[in-house]
């Protein structure tokens, strides 16, 4: 069986879903819901994930988010594993809680973000749990209607601003009461969900720029792709230009001082080249596979607390994206 499609690039929008293994409940009481919502806050702070909407149902969840750092897989692995651990402690259980890998649908934000937020917020109504979406405690909808329910990490303006400057909350409330439109309803009723929710032009762009070298068949839904692939020369060129140094400097090991550009280039090679650590070690010379792994882990952890480093990585990734024809 093929694994779910993973397309990751800076700034991508996603609808994320997962459910309990064997359709078991994953939220048994209010404390479980609160634990998960706290982890959404952590997801925002640690991985810089932009969360626009969520809905926690008794046996599954929905999240609408954006990844400025193209780190969806790492972020969701953190969320799912940590929630499972805390759930098991509270229930005095052991073993897996969630079904396999999470589902991710990449979203055309210009044409589908608004309607997708409605689909997510109406989940409790569709499931006949409540009659009105605002009565459900464990979704972000109430935060859209009243700021007193809105946590700092929930970004409602991305949706609400699409209704203009005046009475946008009232307009969104009316939009929700209109119900799920036929196109969205049809998309999510399919037995096998497609990995892209977008117009024809958006789907073509994603296919051509992120799948064209990784599609042995015409069935996009059968493919797996982790990141846009960049070669070592592209990565070294962008890092060297950013720091105003020669590319050869990225291979120099400084004994008494760290070579920060070299470490950043190694981090980006680990993340974006698609190559094994052995090949990365050979490329940068004078370093072991274990050394490559340590640098990648060190930079990954530093990004969560060092805002300047985080901004530098985001900038370099955006510059690398210039090699991808959009």
C-alpha cells in the first residue's frame, strides 16, 4: 500500500487530519481536549506553525495550518507522539493511539481556504453532536465570534479579513450558516482523498514543480514527496552569497571557532537535498556521519529559541525557492 503524499515547501497550507486507531476515541474527557489544545500552542511556538482553525472530535481531529518553515512532518510527529504519551499516562494505558500516518491535504489558499474553514467548523453539526457550530466547545469557531475565546496563537484574521473591514465576524457567521458547499462536500466524501485541494492551475503548478521528477505514474495520489529537492551546489551558493564568503569556506573546519555558515549549509543539505548523511559528509569533508546528524539536531533545536537564526533559515529557504520555477 502506498504511503500518503507529502509535499512540503515554505509557506504551504494544509488540512491535517488523524483519527484513533481502529476508530477508537482519542478524547474521553475535557482534560484530553485541553491537553491537545495546549499542544497546538506548543506547535506554534516551537515549529512556527501558523494555525488558522481546528476541530477536535471524539475520535479524530482537523487542523488548518500553514508551515513557513516547510516542517510539517516534524511538527506533526511531535504533536501526535506527545499527545499519545500524555493520553496514555492519563488513562494508564500503553501502545499506539492514533491511526498510522496523519493525512495531509495541500490547500489552494486563494480559492479554498475560506470554504475549508467552514467545513472544519461544521464537523460537529454534520456529526449531529450539536445543532449550531458555536455551541461546540472544542473547535476554534467560538474564537472567530468572540475574542475572549481566542488564544494568542490562533490566527483568525487570515480568514476574517476576506470579508472586508466591516462586520466581518457577522459575515463569517452567516457564511457558516449557509452550510458546506457541494464541491467541498463531494471532495471529502470520496473513499480515497486526493492530496491536493485546489483549482486546476494550482494543482498543475504543484504537480509540475514538486512532483515532475518523482511521479512514475499519472496517479498523483499514489506518490510520496517530502520536499522540493535542491542540490549541494544550489545550497552552498545561497548560503555563501548570504554570508559574503567563498563557497570553499563551507568546507573549512575551524578548530577554535564554529563555522556558522558551514553548519547552516549542512543543516539545509540535510533538510532539502534528499541525500543520505554519508553523501553530505563526503561533500562537506572532514566530518563524520555522526557529526552531520549532530549539526542538524543542534540547528533544529536552536531555531525554536533563536529568532534571528530562525529568520535567517526562512530567508535562505525562500532564496532557494528561486531555483524552482513557479
